[in-house]
C-alpha cells in the first residue's frame, strides 16, 4: 500500500502536510530535496523538521548509492553504476571507484564537490583512501551538469596526472568517465587506452 503513494504523499506522511508543502515550495521537487544542503532544508521548512528531513533524505541517498560488489569492466558498466548517484546534481562531483584485483568495486568514494562547471580534485585526495584500503586499481569519474560529457582540457590534464601517480604508487587508473545525464565519455577511449 505505501509503495503506491506518490513522492509528495510519502513526504507528507514523513513530515506532515504543512512542512512537506513548505519544503516543496522552498526547495523544489523530490530530487532537489535529496541533494539540498542542511541549511537550505532548514530555511525551507522554517526549522521545523529540518533535521528529520535531512535524516530521511540521507537514508534515501545511502540506500540509492549502496551497491553490492560488482565488476566494472567497461565504461558502460561504470556509467550504469554511477548514473543514479550523479542524477540531479547541480554541481560537479568527483568520485573514485576502488577496485580489487578482479575489477570488483570495493568502495565508492566521493573525493570533491565543485561548482556548476568545475571540480578540483588533487591526486593526493584520490589516492589517500585507495592506499588505506589496499585497492588494486581505480576508476575516476565525475559529472558535467551542463549535459555535455566531453572532457575539458582540465579533465584531460587531471587524467594524465592521476595516471602517472597511479603508476608510481602501484594503483593503476583503469579509466576516467565523464557523466552528463544519460550520456558519458571514456577518457581512456579518447586517449587510445592507457598503458
């Protein structure tokens, strides 16, 4: 029965009708609420239920991004895995997939959040968690909220830097995927593959 309720009805059930209506007016649709910062949620509901709202959507986000180990062997499989994570984001977010020796994902790590048209990710932030968990390889990915998955010159330069550092520390980068809505590009394929 509860699975038949609309998003708006579920939100009203969780928060109450007035708080739900204020939240939707202030923030927008359900997707926007799930990505809104705590302060924006607090302002939208007037402080009433802001922590509860944040908790509900954080649980939903975790459920959405909680995935079992899976092999990522192609750019398409990386896209399929991460498309939901990037859905609705209004700023660029940089993620690294830590891989074991069989190319199974052992961790998804958000490295950095940026602006509408850029995110700064340094190799030290990328490799620190990978070294800690003894990853055998990695795939880096980020989104382009503009809808164009074409890697920028900065994306290409970062790819080369991460590739070099990966070779140095023994955690090779398998690919860099740029996701834009329902489209994606593989930087590895654009560069003719990595050695």
